[in-house]
C-alpha cells in the first residue's frame, strides 16, 4: 500500500503536469503526502485539507482511487466546489472523471479495490453506465436526498455519463482538456450542473470554436443526460441541526463551533458512512434534522444543552477518528446529559415521528451501559449491540 500510494500519487502528478501543465494539486508544486493503513477495516479513502494529504484504508491505494482523491485537492485549489447538492455532485464527478483519465484503460472506478470492500461488485462506479452501480445517468432519475451531503456520490452519475458521451464522441484527449479548463477557469464554489454545462461549452469554444465538431459533441453529450441548459433539480429541504445549533447568532464562540462542525463532518464521512449502524443513524439524523433544528432554536435551554454536549464529546470523537479512541473515556455525566437532552427533545416533539424514533432507539441501545467505556469500546458496542 505504501508503494502504491507513492507510485500512483506520482502518476497523478505526472498526468496533471504533462497533460494540463499543472504543478501538483495547488499548481505551485505542493508536496503530495499520503497516509496508508488508516483505521481498522476501513473501506474508504479521503482527501483532508486541514492536513494537506490523502488517506487510505488497507487496499485502497489503487490507481484510479488515488487520482480521484488528489483531484479533490485540485478542485479545492481551483473551483473549490462546495461539497453538497449540485456542486458536491460536480466535485465527486470531476474526481471520477480525472481518476478515469489517469487510469485510462476502462471507465470503472475502484475495480482494483479489495473484494471484501466491494461486496461482490466489480467496482464502485461506472462512468459509462452509472445505473450499473446505483447511480442515475439522466436528470429524470435525479435523486432528492438529505443523506450523503444531499446525494453527492449518487447524482455525480449524471455528469459522469455526460463526460463519457463527450469523450466517446471526440476522444479522451480533447474531452479532458475541455473539462480541466471548465474546472479551473469557469466553475465557482456553488456552481450547478446547469453552470457546468455552460462552462464546458465556453471552454470548448475557447479551445475549438463554437462551430466545431467538438462544440456540438459537448452540447449533445450534456443534452443526452437531460442537461439541456434549462433543467434544474427540485430543491432539497435539508437543514443540518448541529450546524444550525452551533452557529446560531446567539452562540458566542464561533471558532469553537466551526471546529466542532468540522469534527462532526469527519465523523459522518469516516465513521457513519462506513458501517451499517453508522448508516442507520446517519439516515435517522437526516430524516429528522429539520424538526430537531426547529425545536432547539425555539428553546434556549435545549439549544445550550445540545451545544454543551457537542463540545464535550468532540475531543473523544477526534481521538476515535485518529485511531486513538482507547485513550478517552465516556463519562457518566455526559451519558446522563445526553439522556436528558434526548428525553426533552422527545417531549418537545409531543409524540411526533422524532419522539417515536428517540423512544425506539433508547430502548434498543443501553446508553447508561456506555458510561465508563472508551470511545473505541462504545463505538464497537453501538455496532454490535
């Protein structure tokens, strides 16, 4: 894994340097640092901007995945696409696209990953046929969801298929030039899929002219997936209760609040997304987050309690995320406060769906039994109740 992470980071550097004239992910020759053997049975990889490196679970430094993660770094240092909804789907799509351009022999992503992480599948995504692995390939199948940052890994299938259409029509060499220019010159942090189509056409015009075969191919490639320059997806009614609670104007320590939100984002990506129990709680959270937000914002005492709990558990969560979860204990005081908070939240919901979900989960999980455990022990218990 160490050799592969190094070699494939080098291959990614060479690709961007030789094909696009870009010197490393920031365009200024930044050192490319990789961490391998991350976590335990961790079937994932990620780019972490705060540490400036890519991180891989065992078996995950394969060529297209390495290029995918380093492209997230390129995106951060160019368009800086916000990681949610349409811009987040574009963020994921560009990583898939350039991952496939570094590993050019097929249109699959992650075909070389460990079989135990693929769950019987041949790969994790297919740019040529997104529905093969559960992604839409047309706007008519757009998935409206509050999970996975509003569907970033799902709806990326639509621009992925558009790129495949274009590359098939005019060749990968021309398509990758167009899409690189689209990413680094024209897209902005909140760009939509409609914006991406317009930016790709503008890039094609810059490179080949508006009356060219290439321009027609780009237009047709987007049109074929329903991106006709008019379509927009329905808005998602998604609010992050934790973010709203912590960053609400009455809360004075906004820097500390941002640090907690960062930890919660890492928890979602590195813990909740990687186990069945984690995915269960992630789904519950997104299902009820709008109601939680409403209730905590109208009750100052409940809001303060939520803020206090989040700050108290953040150090332990950070230790768990860094593979040191055995070093921090969950105190009886924290468990008691969490229990009181959940009961008060359920009372405020007055028998509604949120109250019913809280009651069901408190029967299923012995919260008091977690007191005195390390964060690592508690996470194992939650995953194996």
